[in-house]
C-alpha cells in the first residue's frame, strides 16, 4: 500500500481496522506527541456500542495505553501511613471475571520475570496490597503494605494486562468479546534490557493468537519496536507522522516495507547518544547491525557489512564484521543488561563514528561528528 494521509485520527483508526481484515498485526512507530494514545482511543471507540443512556453495551478492543494505567490509583492511608493499597476501578470491563479467574496466580509468573515484590488482590475491597522480602543482618522478613515505585507499578499493571491478554487468547468466556488487542507504549518506565524482554515475551505470546484476534502495537521506543519487527509474523509496519497545516492537521502513515525505515534514524541517534555518555551495553550491537542492514537495503548493497569502510590494517573488513556478528548473536546480548568491556566500547565507537561519517546523514543529528571527506 502507498503512503496514506488522513484528516483525523478516527479516519486513520478505521484504516487500521480495514488493514486488519487481511493482516493479523500492525506495528506503528511514531515519536511522542504524534497522537499514538489518541489513535488507540479512536480505534477502541469505533468498536463501542452505546445505548440511549450513554452506557457501553458492547466493545471489541482490549487495549493498553495511558488510560489503562488510570484504572489503578493509590490510597496512601494518609491518616495512619501504614496500610497503603492500590485501588482498582471495579466499573471497568477490563476487570471482568477478576474474582473467578484467579488472577493472582496468572499474574505472578509474569511479574516474576521483571520484579522482586509480591502482591495480593482483594476482590471484595477491589484493592492490591504489595509486599517485599528483605534481609537485614542475616535475618529475612516480609514487609507488608509497601508503596512500590512508579516504575514497579507500571510493571505490575503491564503484567496484569498480559494475564488478561492470555485469557483472551485462550478464549476464556469473560473475554470472548475481544476481537482486537491494541497496545500503546507499554514500557515508559522500563530500562532498555527490560524493554527487550517485554518485546520478546509479547511477540512470543502473540505468535499463538487465534486467527480471529488481530493486534496493533504502537511505540516511540526504538529498541522495543525493532525487536517486535524482527520477531512477529509478517506484521504491517508503519511510520506515523503528524503534519500541522492551516485550519488543522494531517496524519500520515508510511509503509516501511517499501520506504526508508525512518525509525532506524532515531535508532542511530540513540546509539550516538549512548556512545557519547559511555553507557554502552551488548544489545547496542544488535541495534547497530539492524541499522546497517536497513541502510544496506536502502543503498542497494548486497551485504550489510558493505556499510563498513576498510581500515589500513584491516583491508577485508574482518575485524568489525566479526565483532558485530559475535556481539549481535546469542541470547546474552539481548536479554542481559551487560555493559560492554572497554575494548568493545572502543570498537563500537570507532565503527559507529565511521558509519555516521561515511553515509550522508544530516550533520544536525550528530553535531560532534565531522562530515565525510
């Protein structure tokens, strides 16, 4: 499909629904402020049926976005400062069947992937209480009713959502209404290593989705998005932009199967910033190779390592190619937050700088790099 432009987000949302008649999944990359969250809401609203009293009587989209997080809110027990609980909005259909489906046991294995705290859901009071095991002077104790961090809260809510997605995939009676799963930026508070784990886990779950369930995922996070592109089954992949104009704005989607992978430019900027700060981890080699693969495809190079310029002591390009090959393969490079050794940081920095200066990227994106001679 060629690039398409829409006057408003409901029109774009309807286009996505039309696309999903033929495709099982759509991935959308867009920068923050483009309208991703509002698009997910517009998509969800198309599938709602509202009666004369304004009540929603039917819907077809299970969604995760900023509004999903608002279904949970803290009661910090300001009077006694003892029993802090996370309250649940019991009026939302998101929590259908919460008591009957033993959600604690469904969420806990997911949460254990990312966090070291425990929880207990009270379906009478509609609250969640958190606890953590701590060790002090060789003695282990459990601290109850703790206030977890904002990042930990987001992880818990994400795992809650994943448990519900799994119920929908398993066609549990309470979630048979789900036709679409729409996920918008689930990892705002996760570090990069967890972002890769979340993307990998999500892709593995969705691979087994029944054919009647279609999926949309939108994100501004380059690494998360790249992992999904690599691991999901032939998704439609879009780059979304917003263009302001007199009297309104236009929303444009570009199908990146046939146009430059513009989100990889953002990935390259992210790598440049990581090199400048020195915060380089093994998964950055994965990102660099992915950018080189797409650059090679754009310029018509037969191999990705044709993007590497031979140096005087390495006429066959073997050093950089071998390093990138080694560091961009193997599970350790994806799923462990392992910082590069100093020698690999030096290699990474040299090949990244060479790559940036060798190709005609805008100098404004990399102000510290000299242009190619």
